[in-house]
C-alpha cells in the first residue's frame, strides 16, 4: 500500500517557515505514513532559492512531485513555466497528472476584459508575472494540452487517474464576499471542469483560493484543503478562543487581531505546538494499492 498526500499553498516565505516548522511537517507526514507527497502549487515566491532546496529536503524521506502555482512562477519565463507543467507519474495502481492551470476571466462574465485587466494590473499578484501571451490565450493553450493528454490516455489509466492542479476548475469554488468578487476573474476557468466531465475524470485536487472544499459535481470529486497564510489558519481562531483577553476586540476582524499578536512569543509557541493539527487538516490523502 502506498499513501499519497497532496498539499497546496504552503507559502514558505510568507509564512516564515523556519527549521522547526519544516521538521514538524516532515514528522507529521511520517506519522500519517505518507509515502508520496505532491505539492499543488504556491510553494514559495522563489522557486530556485527556496522551493527547490525544500523539495530536495522532502525527497530524502518521500517520493516528491509538484506543480506550479502563480507564486512559484515569479521570475520564471514562459519556457521555465512550460518545462514544469504537465507531469504524469505512476503511484501504485494510480496515475497522477499534475499541471498548474490559469484563468480566462470566465468567473466574472459580467465584467469586461478591459476592466479585469485594470483590476489585475492594479491589485493582483500576477501583475508581476510575465506570460508570453494574454491570459485567455494562455488558458486556451493549457486546455488544448490537457484535452490532448487525456485523449491519449488509455481507459484504464483514466479510470485510475488523480488530477492535481493549482487554479480553480469550477465556479462553485469562487469567493462570495462582495469585497472580493472582482478577484474571481483570476481564480481559474470552468472550462477545466468541462474537460474533466468529457473524459470521465473522477478525482481532482486544487488550491489557489485559500478555502477548503469537498464536493462532487457531475461525478467529479473535487477536493481543496490549502494551507494558506498563517492569518487564515484555523489555529488563529482557536488561539483567540483560548485567550479570552482578545475577545474584547472586533470578533469579525481576525486580520486586525492577528496583526496584534503575530509577533508575540506566546502566539509563536501556540502555532508551533499545534501546527501539526493544521497540517493534518490540509492534507488530501489517497490510499493506493501497489
């Protein structure tokens, strides 16, 4: 029996993962008897200097694979992005197909392309990433490649396929808060779902939008359990519950409360003590027959 864990949105640098956090991650995977680990994007903002050494470190104890997220693409040119895309490997009786994905603004159909571009170039992280063509063309190119890859697969491999991607494949998983709806344009494309349905794909794991989902749509089982930024961790809410002094603050403004405590020794100690619990909630695990 092999045990595959898929984990996304580690953000090593933003989360300031030092040696203690990395060791807890490795120990947690070992305790869960994980044999194979796949990182589904947004490992860090520096793929060469941070992500690669981290992947090498994990490979000492596990079979490791990954796909890029948008943050991983920072400072990459198109050839480097392409070289890291669309990997297929065998894990026991399963196949794992991994690729990044991208977006075509289809999750914001009522906003013009021009307005979406203005929003992206003003607010969104990806304004720092250089692609060789526009977003819609990039996405169509990826969709064409995905369709071709799935078409070439024999039926048995398709029936035993797990897909890991970074971007969001269905509009059911977009943001709903009025403040953030305009950013749904940059989350993904519903055309990925259409291809999964066309080819009878059963298991898809994704990340990007730092929210957890477990839902079956048109016979496709979608799972997302991104780790996300520290301020978004369930541990942060647990910490405020454990320390009543913080209840006097605006209970709906977790970001404000997080900024007040993030540099305190007590908070750091609490996160380290309970980090393994957060990790376990962020692992999508498959038991695979050899």
